[in-house]
C-alpha cells in the first residue's frame, strides 16, 4: 500500500486493523497504532545495527513537509 496524505487522513485517529507500517522511500515510513496514531519514522543503520528515529506524528508533521 502506498503512503499518501489522503491515506493517512483516512486512518488518523480512527480504529485501525491494517498493516502496522506503511513505507514511503529510502527508509521513511509511517507506523500506525491500533488506535490510528500515525508516527513518521526513519530507518537507518548505525555501526551495523538497525535504528528507528521517530520524526513526528501525523497532523503535526505531514508528507509534504518531509518530502519538500
């Protein structure tokens, strides 16, 4: 499933039972809780170990801001 602002608006703050993570590109993804809380995260490796950095929550931070 592709990540888009329209998709995230339809999920945000509503009960959600779909995929827990929607990917965007080059490590950027949106993690979605069962309660519909959407958080943007960036995945990368540091000294060979995987790291997940939370950028912010949807509504405070949107794809256009991140992708600009």
